């Protein structure tokens, strides 16, 4: 569980690096760490936007699921909005709005699902080949 503050993306990255190291995947963790950072940042920026105040203490959850062939990252938040990548004009150099485009570029697949308890889960999947992470087969 992650708090609704600016420290959550770093805490999520640290947790991810530690977990992937424990699983023997430290050498192939860059894309997963980028994905976790983007999904947690999106949960903070968009998933908490319409909630009544005060926001629950730890409204965001990060889940890493390891399988011999796949790694799945899921981030849940209580927001009801639909996650959609935002295509931007090439001459626009703003820093925001590209999170899901980045997730789509570095993961094998991504998507989202509404949760029965409210909110949503946004996920990304990575193929675990014999040499670490790779595109989904």
C-alpha cells in the first residue's frame, strides 16, 4: 500500500528493485521499474483526482506477480476514470501526459480493469525468457 504523496513513486521503484533482485531478475529490471514509476505516478495524478477529501491514508496498491514465463505489474487506485494514452504533437515538449505511451513501449502488453470494490487496476505484462525480460510471445 502506498500513501497519496510525492514519495510513492520512489518507494514503489525501491520495492520493485528489491523484489526483482530477490527473484534473480535485477539485470533486466529497468523496463519494469520505469513501468512501476509511470503507473504509480498516474495513480497519484489521475486516480485520486475526484475523491472526496480527506483521501484514505494509503489508497494506492502495487502488486508484482512473478511466473516462470511472465511478470505482471499491477497498480490499483480508487479512481473511476478510464486510463488512456494521450498522443501528443511532436513539437510539444511538456513533461506530462506520456506515461501510458511509455508503459506501452517498454512492456509487452498493458491494460486495465475495474475493481468490484470500486476503482481500477492498471497492469503491464513482461515476458520472462531464459535471459530475463523480453517482449510477450
